[in-house]
C-alpha cells in the first residue's frame, strides 16, 4: 500500500483504485480488508478489491462470508473469480454473492451500491474461444456487472478471446458497433 499511499497523497486526479495482488504474494483476505479500510480513509473514488486466485494463501479465495466482509469494509466493486476459473468456485457461489449484493443495493443511491466484477485471469484467459464464451456466459447469467479477462499470455490477452468474450455477452452486431465507436464522440 505504500506506493498507493504516496500517489494518493500527491493529490493526483484518480477516479478509482484497483489493488491487484498477484499469485504467491501471500496476500490474505484479511490483508485485503485492511487495504480497503486504508484506501477508504485517504481516497474518495471507487475502490475495486477482491481476489481472483489463491495468491499463495491456503484459505478460501471467495465465498459469501468474505464478500460480506469486503462490502462491510467499503468496497465499491467486488472482484470475484469467474465461475470455472479457480477450484471450488462455481456458478452457485457467484449467484449467492450476486443475490446478496442485489438485496444489499435495494433502496440505496447509486453512490452507495456495490457492483460485481468477475475475473477470468488465471490462465483460462488464454483458453480456446469456447471456454472463454462458457465462462463469460456463466458470469452474465449469474448477474455479474463487469467482466475482466486477463493477460497471462506474456502480458497480453489473445485479441480473439477478447472478441469472443464480447460477442458472447453482447452478440455480434453490438460487439461490432461498440468496436467501431470512438470514445471521443
């Protein structure tokens, strides 16, 4: 967190903070909770936090209890593994978390709501396109708000897998329209 603290203390215009803890760093869910608390104390933008893989720690990667703790601590966007990307995290686990968050969000302002981000970042991001589509559709069907696809293939994601993910969740027509639009218009 020291690097993040120094950046935030300089007053740079950040809109969100996404803390990423990579495999074999020994980062526990308790450490992530502490990072959320610290980030909330010095930063007023969006906090994206969670775990997409084990990070070298022998504990559950994500479950409903962990999700509740992160939400109570103040996460704005909860990062969870996409179904089928880590052992023991299935569609039913994601659906339980999404259902809890839907109930949590009821009658709250947009600023108080929590979103769910599913992450396909544990080497399945370089799988065949059918696997990418299966993971994407499972995340969409369970109610994920945002989907992440990783870069495990030497720091890049296969462009055809990004396209396959987008086509699976949006359809070909919408995918092509979105690819052709400028961010500046």
